[in-house]
């Protein structure tokens, strides 16, 4: 193994230990700090810890699994990070390649992006601590690889959830979209405090209680790029919304992929595979950004390291 590969390695057990120690959720005290002028390329929405004024990553520092705020025990629910509120069209997203992973408005050719189709009618965001691995081909994905982003989520409740807000949700099902040759899962969830939540426990409940909702989501995703001059999107699995059990399998895969990314194991693994250079560079850059985050966490949790484990020198992290 080369010295550059060694720089990117962290034992997976340590990633999981720090994940448990540092993860936050809806019950945590988080502040959202606005930087730059709204509706400009410079605008960022950054989560921070109010006590230490330290940046909090909405991708890495928010737990995937919801914890009871009183007992601190894990619940059956997951944490959802909202990026785009329902009834809006500005295409906000977590900046996966920036320090602290703030939310920014996506751009194309230097211009801020909006959905030309119009307002989205559900809350859109992602699951933290997940990653759609661009080197992995799911057996049902028609040969398409992951899109290199956190796992997309569609929250169908009545509440308008604001960008950066974290909500506990029930998983209901998942749709497999193929977006320009990439696998782009869309997980359907509902806020556990929504009035419909007691009646929705799996995907067939959505069709029964909210008829037409799933068809509308599929058609929105099928056609939303047409105003940009692109063809309609297509879907795998016969365009079916798969049930909760299937969706949780996808979520588990993407969570494990995130663990491998954070540890540097994914970067080491692809050195042995025939992978396009641009994909290898993407994985390497994401691994480095993740390790710099871990470096800060090790500074705060010295019990998680020892003299032989790792050290920071000249702004770099070596293992």
C-alpha cells in the first residue's frame, strides 16, 4: 500500500465509536447560521453548536438513527435533514465538498438553479450518514452506479419543513429513479408528528389513505427536467414503489457505504479496481474531507485514540 493510501485509513470501529459519541438529532441544540446574501452564489446555511460555536455537518454529525431525547435509547425512526421545503422551487442541497457541509443553492454554469417545472409539493432532503456509492451497482439498478450523494428523501406530511431542520420520520417505501445513467433512490417517509403518521406504516398504506400521492411523486420526478431540455427520467423495478422492508435494505447499504467512505476503506478498495479516474478522485476528496472532520472529533475525544493510532501535522491527518 502506498503512503498516500495509508494517510486515508481509520479503523472502522473508531468511525462507529465517534459516530455514537458525536451524533446529533432533532433533540439536540443546534443553531442555523446564515452566511452571505440570500439569492447569491455566496449564500450558505451552516449548522453550528451554540456552546462551542463549532460547525456541525448536517451530513456527518447528524445521526441516521433517531434517539429518544429523554432516554437516549434508539427508536424505530430515522432522522431526516430537509434541504428544500414543500411549495418552493429553489434547489438547495448540502455541499458535500465544503468544510462543515453547509446548505447552498445548487448552480449550473454559474447560475443559481431552481426547478423550472415549478414548486415541489413535498419536503425534499436526505438521510444523514448515508452515501450512494458511485462504485457500487445495486442488483436491481439495471447496471447503474450510485450518484455520489447522501440518500434522497421525500417527506409527505402536511408541515412545511425549513432548510436545515432535522425531523424524526417513519420510513414507508422507496422508488428507484435512473437519473442520467445514475442510480438515484427516492425514499418516501412521513414526519412522526404528522397527523397522518399513525395511519401510515408501509407503502400500501400511502396508496390507501392518500390515493394518487405516489403517482404524483413519480410523475414529478419523471418530468421535472423536461423544461431544461432534457428527456424524461426513467425508473427501475417496473416503476413500483417498493415497501418499507426493501427501503430499509437500501438505507442500510448506503449507511454502510458512508462508514467505508469515512474510514478511508472505500478509497483503498477502489485502488484495486478498474474505476474511472474521476470517480477515484471524487472518493479520495470526500474521504479527505471526512477525515479532517474526524481529526476535530479526535481532538475532543482523546479516549478514542492512542499514540499509535493517528496524529495531525501541518494541517494533514496521517494514519
